[in-house]
C-alpha cells in the first residue's frame, strides 16, 4: 500500500513538471515576439528582466564599433584583432549569449592579451586596450535593457579617452555625433513600448536628443570660457603614451632623410607677424646640429662636449616674429627659422644655436619665436674646432685626399676651397635623386667618384668630409626647407616631405656660414622621380605636387581649407590656455578675475543660463492641433505640384476642395480622403454640440 501510494505521488509530480515545461515552451515565443527581443534565460523564482529589442542591441553594437574604430590603429595589433573579433562575433549573431564558462575564458584571454602586448594594464594605451576589450565582452553578455544602459554609460568614458590620442576637430565632431546617438538610444531604452516604425523611433530619438544637445551648448560655452584653466591640458597630465612618432632624427646617414620625403605628415604650422622677410624657398628651419662623424653616421654633440662655448650673434636684419605650432614628435628640438636669436619660455638655446624644449614635445605645442634672416655667428672654441675637423676612421680614401689637395694647391683660402667644392658638384655629372644605390661601407667615396647619384644627406655628408680634409671646421644641420602658404588661414605649413640637410662652415672673416651643397646641382640633373619638380639653377632642390587638372586643384583647395579649419581649432579651442583666457577676459574688462573670481562668475553665468532656459521651457504655449498640422502639409504638397492648387485665404476647406477637384480630377480620390477626414476631425464635434 505504501509502495503504491509513493508511485502515484511520483507520477503526479512528473505530470505537473511536464505540464509546467510545456506551458513555458508555449509562452516563451509569444513573450519574445511581443518584445521583439532575443530570448533570456533566468533562474526559477527570479523576476523577469525586460530584454532589449533586437534593433536596440544592433544600435549599441554599431555605436561601440564606431567608437572603437578610431582607437584600433593606436593599439597593438593583437589587441586590436581581439576587439575586432569580439565585435564581429556580436554582429554575426545578435541573439547569441555565451555561457559563464565561455565568457570567463574570453575575459581572461582579453586581460592576458593586453598584458602580453603592453606588459601592464595601467597607462594610456594599456588602459584603453583593457577598457575596450572588456566593453566588447560586455556587449556579448547583454541580457536586459539594464545591461545596455550600463554599457552606454561606460561608452561615455571611451568617448573621452579618444582625446588622449587625437584632438582634431574631425575626431571631436565624430565623438559629438556618437554622444548624441548614445543619448538617443538611452532615451529609447527608457520609453514604453509603442507601435511606431523603426524609422520614426530613430528620427524622434535623434531629434529630441539633438534639441537637448543644442540647449546645452550655451552652458558648455560658459564653462569653456570661464572654467579656471590649467597650465597644461588634461590629456597631457600624467600621460605615458609610448607610441613611436616618426620624423626627423638627430643623426644622419645615407637614406635617413630620403625616407621622409614620401610623407605628407605636417611638422608644424607657422604664423608670422606680418609678411615674412624671406621667401618660402629660402626658409631654412633649423633642427639638430651634428658634429661627430662615426663611420657613415654623423651625430650631435653630447651635453658636456663644449662646456665653455658661448656663441656671439650679430643680428644684421630686422627680427622676424612668429608663432610655430609644432606637431608631437617625442623629441626635444624645436625647429625654428634659421637663425633663432632667443629661446621661448620652456626652452633653451644651445651653444650650436639649436632650440631645445625642457621636455619632449608629446602634444601639439605652440611657441612664440624670434629669428633673424641676416646674421653673423662668431665664437669657435678649441673643442668645437677639434670636433668640426675630426675625420671618421676608414672613411677617408686617397681619392678624396687627392681631390682636396688639388684645390688647396690652386688656392689654400677657405672661401676658395668652399667654392671649388660647389663648382665640382655643379660641373661634374652629379644627379639629385631619391633612387640612390647602396653605396657600401665607404659610402662617401663611392658617391663622389662612382655613383654620383644621391639625396641631400649624401651631398651634405660628402661636402662635410671634403671640407674637414681641407682643415675647414664644418658641421651638418638637419631641419626642413620651405613651407606652403595656406591662402585660407595665412599660415605656412611645413611637412615631413620638406626634410633637408645642409652644412655650416667656419670662415675666418665670416664666422659660421650656411652652405647648401644640394643647391649647387645643375637643374637639368634633378630627376623628376618621386615627385621632384624642375628647379632653377640657384634654387635648392624641392618637392612639389603637380595640380594641373581641375579635380586636382579642387582637392588641393579642399585639403587647404580643412587644414585651415584644423589650425583654427587647435589654436582657438585646444590651445585655449590660461594666457588666452586672461587675454579674452581683459578684452571685456574682467581681467581682475582669477581662479576664485572665475568660479563665482562661472556659477552666476551658468545659473543665469539654466534659469533662462527654464523660463523659456515653462512659457505657456498653445495646444498643438494634429489635424491642422496634417492639413497644412497637404497644402504644401499641392503647392509643389502646382502653386494655383493651394488653398486661397478666403476659401474654406469645402470650397477649396471643389475647386481642386474641378481643376485636377485625377487628384479627386486623394483630396476626398484628406478633406473629409479634416472636416470630420475639425468641425464634427462643434456641430454635434450645437
């Protein structure tokens, strides 16, 4: 009896379990269809979480992808590949939910991947890599609308992180658009379900959040202008970006400068106070100065090599004042117009007249500089003379010594030997080309007597060795030559393709004198390969882009306009420093306000802005009549078809309808539907009351 009773109870229990399971299977598709969402597993007894709809999950995936794409090139390839793979996994199947084991393994893989790539998870690049990896994994585990809200809030941090890597206006515009879109999605997540189409929901969400963003602009402007400025932007405080920045090096060997001429990356933008006293073809931008020859390589002097050196500069022309906005180079040198006569704040002028910043330039930095186009440099110490006449071991050959000996036999004067060397480059079949061959271990001997083909570094290095053989102190200067004037902004843009190398020789009666041996090459032997344009006989070799076609000119003008906009953004917005803030306040008579006063002023101005918006939004407004709005749209469409079909001021709806049908019988069916609905909605209630 007891056994039979137990079997009966077990049978009933199994039947109840099967019945509940069947009911759950029947109700689950209905709930998912009603919500338009992916299914969600939950433990028995827990309240159901509202799952996100498929379009909402797709929109969040798109937002995160667009936010991550600009950052992926700045990350290590293995980290970028992991993030791209996770995002692709989500795009491939929006409804796939990995289990806890799979998700845990992916999380561990993401952390170990970032550790392996950077050796740490703290810092600018490692922290960004870890944040993006975890945010992409968070997208895989989204099971409810609450998860999506959390993801969108964290996405705001990623939008801010973008400016640690790039402060261009284009990045700012993209981030502003993504911010508005994320707010629109947050709004949609918090709205009750409604039968509107997807297009209507997107348009309404973007429209509402766009209006909110426009309303916030006055308050943002108040905060931007009045918030107490720091001495450095926030993205420069504690930054440890280890990205390598390519550009000019502080050493020279065959091929080191030639590698830069194919790069159109900007080096700096220069704005002169008035018209510059030199033409772009004569703008030598001074950078590293090289003294020591070590094989085929020339290197700068160490800090303690010339302790007693103190150059004497005699300025023979009016000073040239200008502002140089330098791109980040992770180097200390400041490329200044030859010759800089003073050092700006935060920099020093070395004994060899090179401007060095106090710290590496790891962000766009503006310097106010002063230079002179005509000058004389005196002062040559014994240590400098030894360094400037030292010859590298195993690089000076008998042919080189014999050539210099013939020049000295004719006239041993230093000025004459310099001119003989320049005449040699001009009269012998030397060619200026990017396609210089490999010259081997004794590169300068092979260049002078065999190949006779090279770029500016070949001519500068060969000329330096020849002068040192003759006993004339010579050093090499690296920098840039020229600059392109932007007609939209008036700035001069110097690019990496303007990289150049020239020399300075010590002449007894003239001091250090600039000599550019590349300029001695005959114009007909300047090759056109690599974009080199034909030049005059007395002009240094330069590069120019051919813009003969209408499309080429249009694209070039568009590029210059974009560059002018970028320069204005960098100087007016990104470069809005404490000094700029005080200058702006002084213009309106508020220069006495400092940090505490600015905070009080900012609070009052912000309160005023919010109060003004509050009063504007609280104003009484007439109720909106949907029927009248629809009828007005109908009239506008008629006017586009034929202006005579639109309703006249003295006509009522029915009179206008009769005239419309008489004029256009083909529109009678559509007009009947619109006018009858309008009259019924607009006037039927009033007729019933009467």
